[in-house]
């Protein structure tokens, strides 16, 4: 009953919006729509189906020439040689019957040749403008080589750091994820389409990051309400930002694989949101529906994917092999194929591919690694690093340091520093911390690796310890190689691998200041390592310019401002643990832990709250956390009203003071809790944030705003609305700090 009511509302909304809408969600125009109809009317069924087929390139053009010439290919992924792209396009445009250009795609996930920090690191900047700038530069580099479609941004909310693809997304929070999604869509596609526009692909639709156990590709069991309140909003924000394409995910949610999930693709994405861009499967995710046990054979799953609203098939060849027969037998209507082809042609027209199918191969090289791209990558790496601990040893004083020991498996790892999904990053261009420090401090740097890679085991570190004793300061770079995060790379143990913790302990015992920098694709469990260093900087995988960025941070040229986009656990056994959890009926409040329990403890239950006897239920570091070399004080937090109407805007004012002795940037965060609802609500949710840079001693009066409509959620009746009642609001530098102020919504 509920679904049908939503569906009726959705269809009505879609009809109204279609009639009223001047352009489509992907920026088409009435003229473009007419061009689509004219071209479609000339296409044979086979040519229509050919547009729905994507092939992986990378081989000789000759291998694909006949299929392209016969109109059997709509898109090619994994070809980035501009000459070969032009040859592919020439065959399609000049030798096929209708001359429809190809859509050339690539996973440009966090930079093309100039590699930016992994998306989890970019999220730690809380700087959408900078992230948009980086995505724009990635588009400039990739489109110069003929790539006009990227399979990015990944919007999967992830709350279990065992999941390797946590590296590729924006972490645990819906609001931050949505802001990053918008930034990347605008960056890739440009604010106005032109030949440097690269179609964004929002993925993986939907719920993929909630894989049970954090094991990639595993099933998810998200309710419709959880989907609508937590996992879908970033996708909707990206659609509203004009995202041209979307990719369905591998996982089955509540028993339905996304590539055949009519409810989320056709009813919500198409029906409710009016998305008329291109929906592509993930790599063979159509074929995997057979493995899931959701279809009997390729013909069956091809039909199910088409019925769900999928337009293009990545590497199953299900559409190419079976759609014609399915139409001829009446199992599928050609009108459904027409709709899919309209979506594909719409993206190709909006991108201007019919007018400009070719690239100027001679100009491609000049765009790569442009100085401003490298500068933006460095700034992104600087802003993405999170200062987790500092006993005062940082910032180091360059003129006071005579000898520096650089050690650790990530000190000079030019490939791994780039992180996962950096296909086109070239390690020859990576500036590692070792190289940057040697350049800045010629003759002062001693390098003793200690460990050749993160998983190496050693019994002793005499060489490194001896070198440490001779140095003024030890800079140790730890973490994990790129291969240990990303797709299919879940970890059950999040402690630092190999003998890294032992290396750190040995360095600490040497008696000199030890500064640890961690490069990883996820939040590792580092509680046991913190006592063995005077300071810790968490850099995720910082990309091409990680070395200069980290050098600037360690020596105070740049003050760290990164904030945790994901909760840092004390131990992997706490997963999943995230700040915007529900209250439960027995919230943990820090009581009894294992060490407090006497030997003769009886059978009476302990604590009576939701926690672990051995680790409690508080994280090591909460969401939104990060230190600075200076200190910030929040005062005078006031609301402009005590009672708000549903159409109002909440205006929260405060004074932020930099009470330390150096300039710095704080990420001011606004969290709100709905105390009582028709369903239980999270203990708090991020609703606004702002980066504020203050000089030492400076104070500034700030006002941040939150539309009351942003407090809306899908309640017990399945309808999205703001429920009146009592609320609390925090303004702080992380999700665990600050005292709430109260307000009401009438
Ligand atoms: C992969 C990933 C997806 C990627 C696609 C093409 O399996 O799941 O994110 O875009 O295949 O490389």
C-alpha cells in the first residue's frame, strides 16, 4: 500500500515537473530533445541496442573497429591514448551508418595524471570549493586526452572501515557526502557544458557501502526509511547538481540486486527525482544477477535490468546478445529501449560530442601536471591531513633542526602514496616526503627505511634506532600500501600491518622526538601507537604532491585543518560505530569497563547500557575531529529565535576566537538533534559547516544558517516532512564537543 501511494505521488510529480521543466536534470534543451527524437526515428533496433553496449578498450583499435562500424558500441572505457580515442571516434563518426560518436569513459576518481588525495582525504578538507577545483582540473587533464565520462564521484556512505572502498567515498555522513558530491559534479562537468566537460557518474546506487561485515560485494539490508534518510540524499543532491550519469551497485539490498531494482532506479531515481541522464551497470553487475540467484540466464537478467531502468550494460553483453530477441518475442517493448537510447543520446548531445568528437592530441600533454594543478593537489593534501596528536613537538622549527631521520615504509613510496584508483597517476611525478625533505633540508636528512613495506616483519631495528639517536628529530611515515584499500580489499584487522608498531616503539625508546605520519586508505586502529609518538598526522593517501604538503605541515608553513570524515575506532570490534547513531533505550555513558571489574564479580549485569565490556562504546576519535597548532574558542552561541516555523531559516550566531599564537583554520560544525519523532532520530546530525581562517588572537562573529526544511525526514508514515517539537543544536569543532542550545519547531 505504502509503495503504491508513493509511486502515484512520484508519477504525478514527474509529470508536473516534465511539463514545467525547461531543461532536463542533465541540462538538455527542447532543441536537443528534438535532435534526439529525429535521430532515434532513423535508428534500427540493432543500432539502438548498440548504443546500450559499453566495451572496455585498451587493446588495438582493430579489435573493436568492426563492432563500432556496425553500430554495436555506445561507449568505450579504459582508453586514454588521444590518438586511439580519435581513431575510435573516426570509425564511429565517419564509418558507421549514423555517425553517432562514442562516449569515452575512465575511472578518474581523484585526479587524472595529477593525483589528488583519495576522496576520503578530500572529504577531510571540509572544503567543497577546493574539491570542485580539483575535479575541474582532473576534467581538464582527462578531456584533453579524449575522456568525456568519469565513473566518479562515489557517494557510498561508509560506516565500517573494514570496507576497502571507504577510501573512495566521503565517509560516514550524509550531509558532508552530499556537499562533496555536488562539488565533484560541478567540477567534472563544469558549471556550463563545454569540450572540457566530463560527465560525472554518481555511484554506486545504492547502499553498497553498508556491506554486511564490511566485506566488499556483500549483501546489504537497508530499510526504505534508512535508504531515504541516510543513503539516498547525496545521490539526490548530485542529481540536482546536474549529474549526467549514475551507476548501479553490485550489492543486493534486502534481496534485490541494484541492477535489477526497479524501486530505487525506476520509481525513486526516475520517477521521484525525474533523473533523465544515463544509468550504467557496474562491471558485469548485470551478469552477476545470475550469480546472486536473481536471474536464470543472461537473457533473463538483461530483461530485468532494462525493466529496472538501466540504459547501458558494462561488460555483460546482455543487451547486445538478447534484447533484439526479447523485443521480437514481445517480452520487452521497443519503447523501453527507445527510452534508454534517449538517455544515452541526451548525454552525448549535452556534452557536445556530435559537434566535437575529436581531441587535439597534440595539445594533450601540455595540460597534464600543469603548475596550477600541482599546486591545487598540494593544497588539497595540506587541507586533508588531520592532526590527531601533538604534545607540542609540532610545528618543527626549520632553523633549529640540524639532523632529521626519515624512516618508515611510506617515506618514499611514490606509487602507494597515490592511493587506490589512481590508474593514470605516474609515480615518476610523485613527490614523496623523503624527496621533499631532502630538497628542503639538503645534507640534514638521513634516510633509513626500517621497513621496506608495511607488511614486512622484523625482529629488531638496530640500524634505525642507532640513526635515531644521532638525529634531532625522527619523522616516521607509516600506514598501508594502495593495494590494501579499494575495491575487493576489505580488512578484518585494522591495526598497522607488519612490524610498524614495533618500529614506532623502538624509535620512541631511542629517546628523540618522534613524529608519525600515517598514509592509509582508511582509518586504521592506531590507539596502541599513539603513546609511541609525540605527534601524529593522518594523511590518508595524499597523492602526487603529498611530500611537499606534509613537509609544509610538519614545519608549520601550513597549519593543519583537516577533520575526520569517518569515526576512528579503538578496535575493529567496535565496527560499525558512527556519530549519528540512534540514542537507543540504554545509551552508553562511559561506565564500567573490564579493568574495573573485580575478580569476584557476581552474575549481576554490568553497566546495563549499549557498550563493550572491554572497549566501551566511545571511539578513539569522533567524526569531525582534528587538532590545529593553535586553539579555537567558541562563545556566545545564540539562536535568532526560540520557536521556528517550517518555512523559517535557523540563524545561529557565535564568536570564534583564535586564542593561540599562530594563524589557523577551524571547521565550524553545526549539529542538530530532533528529540522526539514519529521514529527514533539520531543523537545528532551535521547540518552545516564552514571553514574559518583567523589570525593569532583574532575573534570573529559568525552566523551560520540551517533551513528548517533541512530537518525533514521520512517518518513513520513514509512521507518526508519536518515534525514539530523540541530540538537541540550544537556548534563546535567536532561531533563530540560543545553544549547544546534548544529550540522548537511549531
Ligand atoms: C569496478 C567498480 C566501479 C568502476 C567500474 C569500472 O568494478 O566497481 O566503481 O567504475 O568497475 O572500472
